[in-house]
C-alpha cells in the first residue's frame, strides 16, 4: 500500500543555511506518529515540507505516491492539513467564521457553503470541543481555546493526513489528555496524524510511532519504547545523562542561586 | 492501548455534559445573530439611498420640492423648463456621480483593508492619489479643452495616472514572484509622495497661474464635478463590473485573513488573488478619482463602521459598504454644496471635518483591533 507520506532523503535549506538534510520517513495507514527533537532542529520546517507549503530543496517528497508539485492546490489541500503553532487573525472574526475557512478547498469560484460544508464545520467544532465557542471572537480566546480552534480549522478541511505543530502547547494537563483522546478517535476514523510534540511522556504512552530528530542531524525512528531510551534522548537533546534530578527541595532554592 | 483510551475518555470535557463524547453530534445552536438580518439591512440601506438622492436633488439655489419631482414622475405634472434643466443637466448627474464615487471608494477601501489585513488601509494606500494628482494636473494645465467619451482630459488622465501608479508600485514591490504587504505599503508611500509633490512643477509652468491653481487645488481636495451623462454611463458600467468581480474575491479575502501561508495551504492562489484584488481595487479608485478628485476618509471609514456593526465577513460587507458609501457621499456632497451656499466647500474637506473626529472616536473606543 502506498504510504500517505513518503519522504526519501529530504533536505531543506534557506539561501545559505541548511535546516535539515537526509530525512527519510514514511507514514502508514492508521498510524499516529510523533515528531520529537530539540528546539530549532527543523520540526516545523519538516511539517511544512510534508504539507507541501515549502518545496524540499533536495530528496523526494511523495503524498499518496504523488509529488506535491504535480498535484493541484485543491487536491493537495483536501489531502493534507497543517495546523500551525501560531495563527494571527486581523479583525474580529468569530470562531465559526475561522473554522469555515477550512472548507476553502471544497468551494468553487461562486459556489458558497453547502449543507455538507456546514456539517463538516459543525463536526470539526464538535470534535475539537469548541462548538460552545462558535460565536466567540477568536482574538478574545485564551491560548488553550485558540489551540483547539486551530485543530477544528484543520479538521474542517477533512484531510487524510493531519499535521499538528506542537498541538499540546498552551494546554493544561486535562486538555492535553483530551487532545490525545481526540487523536485516538481520529486514528480510528482513518485520519493519519503526524504531530510534533515536546512532552516525551505523552509520546511514550500514546503514539504508535516516533521520529526523534537529533541536534546532530540524526533521525531515529521506531516505536516509542525503543526510541525514547535515556541514552538516545540525551544524545538527541544534547543534555547530560545522570544529572541530579530536578527537584524543588528547599536547599537548592535558598543556597545562593535563588531569586535575587 | 485500549486501556489507555478508556482511562482518559472519562475526563469531563469543558463544554460537553458529563458522559457525552464531544464528537457526538450536538443539537445545532441558532445561527449567530446577524446573518438573517442582511437582506433587511440591504433593503433599508437601498431605501435610504433613494431618499437621500431625492432630497439632495431637491436642495440647492433653486428649491425643487420632492413632491413636485414625484408629481412629474408619476402624475404627469411636468416641471417648469428651468426646473427640468437644473435637475437633469446639473443636480442629478452630480448626485449620481457622488453615489458612484462613494460606492467605489467604499468597496476599494474594503478590499485594501482586507488585503493588507489592516483596518487603517484606504483606497489611496498604494499610491493611487499621487498618480491621479499628476494626471489631473496635466489635464487641467495642458489639455483643458479636451474631452473623450464625456471624460474631461483631467478625469481621464487621473484615471490612467492612478492605474499606472498602482501597477508601477506593484511591480516595484514584487520580488521572487511574490509581494509582501509591507513592501507594497512602503513602495506605495514613496511613489505616491513623490508624485503628489511633483504637481508643484505644473503650477510653475502654468500659463494662467490663478485659474489653473484654483482648479488644481480644488481637485486635490476632492470636488465632485457635474459630469456628462456619457461619463456617468461609462463609470457605472465599470463600477458594476468591478463590484461583480469583487464578489468571489471577498471570500478569498476572508481566507487570506489567516495569513498567506495558511491560505496557500487551503488551496488559495495567494499571489493571483492579490493581483486581482489590487486590479479591481485600483479600477474602483480610478473611477472615484476621475469623478471627484481626491476625497479622503470615505474609503477608510465606511468599511470600518460596517465591520464594527456587522463583523468582518467580507462577503456580507461588500453590498453593505457599497450602499453605505453611496449614501455617505450623497449626503456629504449635498452638505458641501448647500452649507455655505453660494460658496461651495470641497467635499473632501467636509469629509475630513466629519470623518476625522469620528475616526478618532472609533480608534479610542476599539483599541485591540489595531495590531500590524
């Protein structure tokens, strides 16, 4: 079966700076995959390359067996949705108006929202648990609420592949658990998820697969149990093993390096 | 994995009753208030426009009561010859022109505000005013007697000048097959300022300095001239074409509010959309400029107020701003020519006095919206 996303030896560089090189990974049907790695290693760029919004500068990207450049814009946007970290909205758009934009790939020049588009929007709002916010103004929402509205926007696109850029950021522990819950539900619905996530505990228990991008440009792929070993984490994130555990015991705070 | 799911699924969801899964269909809430009101608002605005046109036509040095106009139209009580001439040759063309100018400026303002994702944008933002000013000056100073299609040379050259400037600004701002909003704004500002100031040269070379200077000065402040019917017909057809082609662009402007990259991801051809918006917006601005010179504030305030009242959905705002802009300018122009009669105030100056304070009031009242 053709993997939905197939990257072979993919690299991306801005004019003078290379972001990453030689990334190869494939996403299979029914998988829920995490992308982990230290800050600045190129996780966001990799997601943008996978979504086809940035062209890879080397290697081969295939979406369901096709190069993104050969697909029509609408065809591609019905297949892949990328939920970015940040969404800056001018004007007082309501949540519902924002999520409706996710239907753009399905609308024609003069064809407006049809009943099936309304249903898709309602469903996306329900899935991301923001239907109660539908007439609220996006710019007045809390960080966690915005996070969920962005996911609703991605779901309204009804993609086969959902790329999430740090979806758990700004979410409290309860909302994080709900998000993971939603990812499981989406996987059962046949939507393939690739999410960049910083919380290694969440990955460990909830993802079928993980790609760990190291600061030394390595890429380790496998099931979380095999990939997220102390040694590999230490090498990828470039932090020392066997460090004294982070504790907030009284002694550490008061002896000199506390708040001056 | 199964156990994992069961364990977390019992967490109560914030907006869902306990025990109900969020993805189960919930009963639809009523549509957000406003969407059903749109036809009513449009009918109301249309009636207001007709009423303001009638009242405006009746006012002036020689008062022609609205009842007399109605009697002439429906009960075959003809008006006197003088009244007929005043209405058909002077007042009606001017009132129609002001309605066209208002609608064109308001739609153009809405388009540029949407394109630049900024409520402070106006139709002249990418330099249209400078090009129009130079064109009009050449027309007024060098070709005062010419006329084509009912357009005076000044009107025609202002039209072409604003289009040419916006095209030049667009190509100056374009780099690597795309344009950024900020570059467009900066290029527009530089080119527009250069051209506006170059009009001073025409005053130096003007053979009849007094008269020419006065005409140019009035034009720069915005005065709606009495156009020929032929010019009105051409302008209305252009306006109708622009408004029609603006409609599909409005939904794309909604999507562009998410940012260029997101819009691209949603299958929108960002650069094509940008070119089309600039093209239609420029044509609209050129229509307005050729009829009324440089009238400020109308294109800024009308879409802004409409957005405050109806929300930012551009599709709904399009007809509302068009009608509201027409009403606003018909009223403003009537005041401009009657307030200090027989002296006439440039409508642009009146607009600045009316619009400036109102705009500042909005600015103070609604601060959060103004982030670049």
